[in-house]
C-alpha cells in the first residue's frame, strides 16, 4: 500500500458509515412537513413553526441534509447554514432522528456527510453549534465528531439563560470545531 492509499484509507475510517437501508440527500420542499414532525416527536428540540421547516428546505437545502429510508421517506435531518460573517463555518441548527431510526449511528453519519458536502461545495472547514448542558446525546455527538476528525474544540457560553424571554431555558453552549483537515480528502465517501 502506498502512502497515498494509506492516507485515503485512514480518511475513510474517520467517517461514520450510513446505516443499512438509509441514504443521505439534500432536503426538498416536500420534506418540510416530515422535518417538522420529526422535530416535534423528538420531544427534546425547540420546535420551530412548520413554516420555518419549509423555508429551511427551500432556502438552506445546500447546508442541510435529510436521511431517507428505502421508501424515500425522511427519518432524520440536520438543518444548518453558512455563517454570514464567517463563510468557512457551517452552523448546525438542529439535529433530529426519527424514533424508528435511532440507535444506529445515523446522527453521526448525517453530520459527517453534511460536513463533507459543505466542505466540497462551499469551502467550509469548521462547524459551530450550540447545545444546552443537559442535552447529553448532542454533547456526545459533537464531541465524538471532533475526536473522529482530529479537530480542536472550543466551548463557551453563547447565550446565557437570562437572555431568553421564557424562564427555565438553559444556557446555550457554543461549540467551535475545526479546522477539519479530514474533509480535504478528495473522496472519503460518496454523498449526494
């Protein structure tokens, strides 16, 4: 095996495999209702209006991803956008997996696939997201993503609990992950 082949094999191992029977795709407008339902049924996400999920599918499809089952139905999604003042940064807004697809590593596979696609198509090399301290699954998802890709992680409070209009909201901790050198490999896996 040549050094280049070894590097490519190592880069492939940095990415989570898609669970069997599921594929990644850019969201379509018709997916908006399903994304809203998955977010609602998660019982952990702040539920946005159904209108906002339609807008995400229309205006932010290039920076979002949907996982589809064998019948083409959405079973998970990540919504995101490129930060206007930092165009090399993908901001992950929401991550959700339908109950029927949980426990198979889908959130990690979607995050890897989205990060790879936006790196290739938009030149991003870092991720930002916010997570509340009590959201153990999301804290694990982003920590393991950074470890898998050998990326530095910085954390700080972005929004303290006191800035939210409703009482009882926890602070939102900003994760800055990057640079993501593993995304520079020309073909670690195929993403649509």
